[in-house]
């Protein structure tokens, strides 16, 4: 039969004189030299020996000059990478951790293209809507999860299909082209994938003035200069050979020239800049398709600590009194019996919710006024009265003294004012000596100048009576000007930390004396008592059981801006990226400076003369 017509490869076509009918493009491909910029510059050298001739050499030279002009003007060239992980898999090297491998991979792309990588996207075939924490706990190496931690965009698709990745890349390609057409930042689109029907999409992007680079793993990369009608093929090392050099744990391919020895051979690659920009979670596409008999809820993950998307339901450790009272004020104003959050141990009690709905707007106004005055005077401070029988601390995490100091620091952040006096009360048998056993919290309290009240035998409301008696004494000391402590003046606010407080008489005395009060229950329920009023504003915040566990293992002060803690953590691999450095001693035990003066209430002077006795009667 007749000889079959086989079209030769693009770079094997014979030379055709200028003006003849042929596919646009150079005569032959170029050999890669460290970067695409250096390769193209060598292809348009003045000796006409680089491989590009005629209009191709002229247009490429103009294109390179335009890119250099942007850099000279201080405009950063961005790179958006579309990575087909199935076509370009990274080797699993135990000594090279996944994040380090991804960083080296992105630096290699940036060095090859001569610009900064600002976005990298790929597709993962998975049933789950979020990474499962079990794979992380088992120690499985998952580059998709590592890429999420690194700051890349990982789209989801299911089931695995031949063109599943291509369809998502087509959609994302169109998205980025629309952004640039609407005035967004210009970017070089890099396609790390084999040719699977991308040609039409690439040419459409090129016609809109966007430069596109497609890197194939079989030794061919193609450069499509923006606003031109041809491409430049470039021959480079096959991916299976290049990855051995790029991901070597013995010799860093980007090591300095001083570390590059003669027997290492010529330097092949040069690193680039990686500046991954933040992206909106809505950009992560979900193209999972299930059979009708499959329950999608079986594959729903609310959040995971792997990529830092997990957030504990309810209120976080950095909640403040002002924010908690504002939530209650919103209920008072709206007159709706709608709880702001419905997770367990983080809701209003029914009687508190009804009280918020029924009280008048003047209560919210007085509470807001008093909160604005708290902490304005630099000498204002708070006193913490602690029922240790109902609010016990856990014996793990930091040292006992550090946890006690963190408790004080948390209250300072919650109130926005310092705490200068702490009194704790608990049932202790008379024959027990403080410090007799290793885990004695009361003994550690005494070492920090915390006043410890020991009571026996156990009786109902006995501890609360002792604590409220101290509130009454402080109220009398301020109202009658009988404060005798040489280290401070009467407190501006009193905190009573106990499960239930049946008697409000002492709190009302403190309000009349101009002392605000806060009651904190064990389930996160509490109340704020504004000074110089008789009002009570219930609120909800972090439950004690949850808070006491988190504060023992928190390695940052939760009230510092940008701090992440156990209730909203960063991934362990990205902990070094936190704007707040790790501080295992943020309680600052040596700087507590607590006042434990017991005789703060000055004794009342006894009348001496007959006239004073008559006046007293």
C-alpha cells in the first residue's frame, strides 16, 4: 500500500524560507542553560549562532527586554504553577522532610522561569472534604497535606478519572486569565504536566498577552511568549534524572559556590524566590462525585490540625470580658431568646437567658459604661477569690507554679487590668501539712504569695462564705476608708471563681462601695456586676474544664495578637511561622508581685471619751 503520512516532530521539520506557509515557530529547539532567561538570551545572540533567527530572534529579544524593564522598574514577576502531581511526583526521601522538598521544588521552578512563585495549585483524588487527622497521627507522608501547610491550593476530585485533573486545570486557567483581564496582577502561568490537550488553552492565554510555560517530564519544555504567535521548545534533562539532583539530602543543589567542589561537576540549577500569597478558601474547588447510595456525611471532616483549619467549637482562650458582655448586651437589645452558640458547655442557663431578655436597656448601658472605665487608672487592679474545691487545675503540662502564674495572666488579659491579689480556699484536713506530697497545689500557691484559706470539716457553702466574707471586708475597707495594706489601695474589681454563688449580699456591698465584681462558674457561665449599681449582666465564656486543660499546654499568651494556642493551633510543621514566638514561661512567675497582706481592713477605732460614746450610740 501507499506509504503512511507521518508528520515529523515540531523540532524535526526542515527549514522553510521566511514567508512560506509553515507552522509558526523557530527552526529547532534550544538547549537548556540554568534558566529559561539565559537560554533565550543565548538563542538570540548577535553571532546568530544561538538557534533563533529571523523574526523569531527579533521578537524574543524584544520580549526579554520587556521582562527586564519590568524588573528594573521594581515590578515583581509572579508565577502561578499548575502542578500535575501524578505526572511530576516528588520522591519520598526520608531524610528530606515534605515541607523542605516542596520548598526546594518551588525554588527550582522560580529559578528556571526567572521570577517569583506566588501560587501553586494541584489536584488530589480523595473522598474526604478535609485532611483526616489519622493519617498524620500514623505518620503517613502525604504531600498534599504538606502542600496545604506550605500555602498551596489543593483541589479535590473523586472518583479518579482520566481527565479529572485536566478539567480542574482548565477552570483554574480561565479563572486566572479573567483576573488578569479585569486588572489583576500579571502572572506567568507554568504548567507542570504532560501534553494532554492543553494546546488550545495555552494558545488562548498567549493571545491575551499572558506568557505560558509548559514543562514536560520527558525532556521538553515549551515557552510561549505573551502576545506572540509562536513557541520556543527547550530541551532539558528528563525529570527522573533531574529529581535525583534536586532532592538529594547529601548535597543541596542550591548550595553556595564555596561549597561547590570541582568533583561535583558543573552547577545545573539556580534557586528562585518563593513568596506564596494568601488565597481565599473558596478558590479550593470540590469536584467530588458520589453514588446516590453513599452517605456524604461519612467523608465530612469539620477541621484538622494538620493544616491549621481546626478550631475548637465555642469560645477561644482569648475571649475577653468586654466581648462576653457585648454578646449578652446583644440579647438584651434584640429581646430574642436566641443563644449565641449551642455547643455543649458553652450556652446560657435558661434563667440567665430569660433575665437578659426581660431586663431593660439601662442595664446594658450601665454595664458598658463601667467596662469603659475599667483599667483607665493605671493604679486600678483586680482581686481573685478562688474556690479551689470547685475549680481544680490539672496535673500535666507546665510546672505547677507556671500554671498558677498563667491563671493570673489569663485573668489579666480577660479583664484588661492587672491582678494584684489572689486568695484561694479549699478543704484541708487539719493534720495535713502543705507540701507533704509532690502535687500539692496549695503549697505552690503559698510560694507565689497567694493567700491560702484552709477549711475543715467539709460543709456546704463553707468556702463560698469565706470568699464572700472577704468581698464584704474589701467593700467596707473602701467605703469607710479603712484600707490598711501598705502595698496597694482598694481594688477596682473583685473576681469570685466558684461553681455557684447563692448569696449576692456581699457583691451588692461591693457595688455600693464602687467596686465592680465578676462571678465565674465552672461551665463558662458567669455574671458581671457594674459598680455603683444593683444590676447583674450574665455572660458565657470558656468553660473552666476546657480552659484549665489548654492553659497547661499553651506555649503562647493567648491575648497577644496573632498567637495560636491549643484551641486554634497552627500545624506543628508551621509553628515557626507564627508571628508570636514560642514562650514556655509566658506566665512570668518572677514578675507576679502579688500582695498577701492579711490585715488590709484597718480595725475600727474605739470611742474613748463620753461624748464619742454617746455619738457612737
